[in-house]
C-alpha cells in the first residue's frame, strides 16, 4: 500500500506560527499529527510542540499498530502538557488542538483522534466527507439548530491541556482503507479559508498531494489572517479515481496559460 504525503504550514499574517505538524511513515505503520496552539493565553506554541513531539516520540512505524495504542498515545501527550503547566507557571493555562491519523499498513486500517477545531477530512471515490466534529461553541449551536453567528468561532470547550473531568479527545471507529482514499488533516486557519467545493474541485485537477496544495494556495494566501497548516495523505493511487476529464467547474484554479489550453 503506497502512501504519498505533502505538508504545508504558514503563519499567515500573525507574528508567529503556533501550528505544528509531524509525520512518521514506517514499513508497518504511519502516524500524522497536526496541532494548533490555543491563542489568548501564553504557551500555545509550547503545548502544540509538546503534543506533537510526544506522539511522534512514542510511535514506531516498524511495529504493528492497534486501536488500543491510539488512546495511550493521546493520553501521554495530554499528560505531558499538564505536567508542564504545573512546572511552568507562566504557561499554566496553555493548550492545543489536535488532529491525528494512524494507519496500520499490515491490515490497511485507519484510526484517528481529535480535540478542538482542527479537522480531518476523508475523500473517498471522489467525494468529500468531514469525519470530525469541532469541539467548539459554534458547532454546538449548529448542532442544536441555532444561529452560530453571535458566537466566536474560536471558543473551544475541549482541547489538550484544558482541564476536564472526562477525556477531552474524540476517537474514531476503525476504518478499512480503500485504494484511492485521501485524508486531509488541517487547522482552523486552513479550513476557514477553503470551501468544501474548492477542496473537491482542486482535487479533480491534482496528480499528487503537493499539486493539490499548489492549486489551493491562491484561495487562502491573500485571505489568511491566522496560521494555517495541513497534511495531505494519499493512499494507493487516488489520481486514478479523482482526476476528471471535463473541467468547467475547476477552470478558475488553473493558471491562465493552462486555462486557455484546456478543452
């Protein structure tokens, strides 16, 4: 099972980048992590770094991975953040969002976990599926059928490092992978500036994860005020199922010369 990836991370118009990304692709397992330090309290970038480093340091891509290991990896990351909150008083309230994807290459299975409003998307057979639900007040309003416009989109009720009586992370069921599956892990700075339609339309033009990001770049480069980061993971040969032959809806993503040459 071939795995092809691409990563972007940019600070946007912010003074610093509190996003962290990381990946390990081994012969038997793979791990991908995207974290976004919570703004508004000191230490968000430290919490993101601690979470990302802890998960990757305890992951071995040359060993079999199972669902039981997933929860332990996330708990370890949360514990490390909480320990540093106590020892670093200035950062006693630091926290980070998290979205992580784990792949068992032996049995071609995928698992994921998330906390906060960093998201995981799955593209299967050319269709987009948002498989995580934001741990935000705005999402709670939408789920209740209420207008979320008065609510600050950045208000989160779960994240790593945020004290809660229960686990502040949501975990997936086991997903059997298919050839052509595409995963996208991204922070809110990314998905706030890219519509689902743009994700799907650019995917129809892309022959690789990096080409996909290159096509998406103009859609957020000028508008992004927040940090934006993402990892794209292609399983097998997605281009065989995603590339289209008729491009009327995707023409505006092409450079002018390609636009003129396209039928």
